[in-house]
C-alpha cells in the first residue's frame, strides 16, 4: 500500500468521494473495509455515518433475538394496485448484555439518522415492529442508543414506534428535524420537544412542520442558531412562542411560516429582540402582518430578508412593506431583500413608483433585490439609475410581476447603461423594458457595454 494511505485525512477524502459519487457506495465501502486493517475502521465509519433507518443497526443484534416476517401489501400509491414486498422486523426475546456488543460497535459510528416508518433493503420495505424501540429502551433504560448522533430527522409515521424516540436524544445532538408527522398528537409532540430540550441542551438547529407548544420550549434551547417553524393557530400560544423566539440570544437564521396578525407580539419589549438574527424568511397572511413583524427587528443585524404574503389587497400594502423594510431593518448590514406578494386573482390597476422604492436606497451594501408583486414597479430610466447608484455592490436585480395584462414599460435600453455604470458586478437581471427605445447616444459606448453584459450578466 502506498504510504500516503497511512495519512488519515487522505483516507477520509477518498472514502467520502466514494460515498458521494459511487452509485454502489455501500458495497464499495464494505469491500474497502475488508481490504486491510488500515482501511477497515475508517471505511466502516463512513459506511455507517448516515443511516436511513434503524433496521441495519437492529440487525446487528444476535439472529436468535430477531424475527423477520415477510408479507406483501397493495401499494396505495400505485394506480394498478401492485402488490409490494414488505417485512416486519421484531425483537423476539429479552436482550442480555452480551447481545449488545456488535450493536454498540456500529451505533457509535452513526452521526446522521433519517428515521422513517420503514427502510428499503434489497427492494423490500422492512418495517420495525411498533415496540422495537421500547424493547431496546427496556434493556438499557439509561443508555443513549446512538451516543454520537448529531442530526436526527423524524419523518412520516415514525411516531408510531411506541413513543420511545426520546432514547435517541443526547448531549451530542445538534440538528433536529420533524416533518410530515401526521400521526403525532399535539401532546406527544410537546413531550418529545420537552425531552429534546432536556436531553440535548446543545441543540442548534430545530425544524418542525408541526406547530410547537410554547410550554415545551419556554426557558430552554437557548443555544438554537437556526429555527424553522409554523406558528400555532392559537393566538396566545403563537404570541408566546414568538416571544421565546425573539429572545433567543444566538438565533441567526429564522424561517417563520403561516404568521397571522394575532400572533405578533403586541407588548413593548423591555430588552432588545432578535439581537443576533442574520437571516429571516417570513411567510405572513397579509402585508400588514409582515409589517408588524418587521417592526420587531430594529435590534437585528439582518443581512438577508425574504418576505412572502398570501393576501394582496392594494398597492399601498406593498408600498407599506417596502417602507417598513427601509424603516426597521439595519442599513449597515442588509445585503439581500426578497419581497413576494401573492394575489387572489383580483385585477390591479395601480403601479409602484419611485417614491416607494426610494426607501431601499438606504441600504448601501445591498447585493440582491427581488420584488415580485401583482402590480408592476413602474420606473423611468433615470429613476432606476438614481436607485442603483446607491447600490454599487449589487449582484442581483429582479423586478417582476405576472404578465396577466398588457403593461407598457417605461424602461428602455438606456437602463442597461445605468446598470453597467453603477453596478459593475451585476450578474442576474430580470426587468421588463422596451427594447425598441433608448439606443440614441449609445452607439459609441455600446461595445464596452455589450462586453460587460455578455461576460458578467445574465438577462
């Protein structure tokens, strides 16, 4: 063996390349692990590092402690009622300490777990029996099953596994994702989050497609850096949860979905809110709700902001959002702004003009601006030139609206000259302009402009 393979970092790079590029990665890594003692442990570490379920690990228990029952079921997703193979894996006897040796040997290697209700093994869906986790827990109630687990993704009907998911939590856990868990009751989910907060105090990433109860997190999870949540329907619970979020000292990235007006904090905060927030993705029911949330961000060092609303009323609503962004967001840090306002199909006859857009000229470090509304942003060449002169670092500019009705744009090809002059680093552009006008006076300088456009700009 070449001596370079005695360097652990090189071995790891090779194994990671196999994992990321080889379609038969599992068989390849297993073969590498059987090559020699130098590659054995590193290859097994990479092979077990990320698992799509617990079936492979449970199979590390002695064969006489397991039972695999084959069966077949009709695939509900198939229009032709095709029967698919299915097996149920269960633990058939109480476990003794000697049974855990091989299980523990590989359990310590797992860093990421995608826990679904089943796991595909050789084109067969293998389901864990509902009490499998409970039996593992009863055998060693004080032991974390996966002692080095960092990322846990709970999906689909995994909550049917007899409520022993808490045995997967521990001090090493950093990322927790809960998605599509329709079978989980509100109380069960609250208990799970409470357990995660207690057993995994270093949790830094939490994502849930189900609303959380404020009591399950209040005063806990202070180390959260990234949070992706739907707020509860209950206005009081939603407001309490938003208060907890706003006071998290290390929160840098926040995705808030289905925010309604009644959930926004109404009391005057005694301490600064969102003091570490870097990126906010906000999905609100109305533009007015979005503005109320923005009013809480005066202490946030925001660099990225994305706002979407589901209920468009008037052009004034869009103008209010733009004004609120300019009024409440930090002008010294903001680099990217995306505003998307949806319409319910009503016709809009007004337009957004320069006086509304000028609120954004305060952000001198702006690198990206996207505004997508049911109504067009109506600017003249000189108006846009005045705006972009405030954004010398601009890389992305998108001013979009649905083309349901014919709208005569006032921007001409002269706009490209303003952009090339004031925003030399522009890379992406989406504008509606009249390409038949604006050529006067560009004859001499057009070759330079065309080079700039073709080399650095995608229109």
